[in-house]
C-alpha cells in the first residue's frame, strides 16, 4: 500500500486534492502546557511540506490562537499551494456567551479572527468544531454558504456531531442549493471504532471525506503507556500534561492495552513502530481520506510519515481487526444476519461493489 504525501486524494464530493496524512497544528505553541516552541513548529511544518504534504489542520483557539498565528507566519511564501483547514465554535473569550457556539455571530467573528491570525484572505476549509444542540441547522448552513459566496471560505465541513444531524444538514444544503459539507472530522483509531456504526457509513453515502483526529488514541497506540498507568491518581489526571489529558479521557483501559499488545506484535513482525502500524491501519479504511497526525517533534513526524509505507498481510490485518472489534448494535447487527437477508433476498445472490 506504499503511499507518499504527494499521492493526493479527493476530499469528499469535491475536487480538492489533499495529502493522505494531514498535519495537525494543535501542537504548534506551548500555551497548553505541552507542544512545540516556534522553532520546532517551523521544523515540523517545513518537513511536512518538503515531503509533498499540503493539508494542514488547526482551529481558532488551538494553543490560545498561537497555532493559527504561527501558521500565518510559516505560510507567507507558499499559501496558495496549501490547504488550510480551521474550525470555529470553541469559546474565544471566557465570559462572552456569543464568542463561542455554532451560531451566525460566532461564525462570522471567528472566521474574521482566523483570517487575521492566519494572515490570509480566505480559508480553504472551515469546520464546525463542536456540536452544541442549540443552533438551528438552517442558520449554520446559511451562514457557511454566505461565507463561501463572499470568497472568505472555499469549502465547509463539520466535526464532532451526531450522524443524524450531519446527514440532515447535507440533505438541507442540497435541497436549498447551499454549499454542501465535504468533510467530517471524528475520533477514529484502533481503540475508538464506534464511528463505524453510523458516522463513517453516513459520510460515504453523503459525500463527506472522513478526517480522523487522534488516530493514535492520544499516543496510547505508540506503546508509550504501560499497565502501571491504569492506577494513575486523579491528581495525575489533572496536572495539565498531555498524559493527564489521555488519562482523563479514559483512553487507558485493559482493553486498550490488549489492543496495543497486538499492535506491538505486528510492528515487530514488520520491522515498524507501533505508531506506524496504528496509523497505517486507519489509512486502509476506504472511508478515510486523511488522518491528522499531531507530532510534537521532527523525529515523531518522521516516524508517523513512515506509516505511508506499511503494508499488512491478510493475517496481520485480521489480528488487528479482531483485537479491536466492536459490536455495531441495532439495527446493524440484525440486518447483517443471514436469516434477515434471506427475508429480503431469498436465495438470490447479489454482488455489491460499494
């Protein structure tokens, strides 16, 4: 399956070409207690772009705005050749109720702030970052479409939202002639596979490219945590480090470590690192366009890019799948039963190519 960063993929139902691994810029800046200083962030950016990468992911409030500001400086000489994706909805000013959320006032103000911080006239891709169940979808979609018509945003997308809301939004956009959603950002990795129930199938049906965040489960799939970390105290879980965030998110469980054990075994067999195996598994899903890699050092980025060269045997893929398999639940499990299929097909054999 050998790929390169300049083996571009189309993003959803658009003609936009993006690299098969996106560079996550949430690590650009140290305001959150971890991350890369400006010089190291520049090295990460340069390494990614020199390898042919063009797809960079950030958000208006990542590292309190430093992520966008640094990218604005780094992209001065090659802005046109890059696909810059950012997000809105997270609270930009604590205490100001309208500085966050998906509504029109927040949307327009956040986009203007991102344009200033990124030092650009337009955003290639804008995500609704977090669903909050308060704003009518028509208000969101019309606001996004207005920005596209103004030329400030080229494509729109959504992140961290229920599948039924995303499909509803896409249907409304199509019926109204508004700009369609072209991408869906979700957490997806060997440990977190629940997106396979509805989100990923919905995205394929509705024309959204899936962009997984945390494809290494907050670093758990790199093998850097051990079972001793299962006993971490609440104090450790709240000390502000990236490790504490992983613990607080509940990513360290006995199931997780059982999956990591298989990842390590496959990595040893292939002469690869666990991180490369975890990323390569995600890349193989036909519904996935480009996982977001969140390296903090050039060495980590070099290692992550090695995932593009990983090729699994059928047996290795089966072991990874079996170690992490989830139940799809109702109605998916019921509809997949042979007895159910017989009710609708009888003895007919129907070849499907999707």
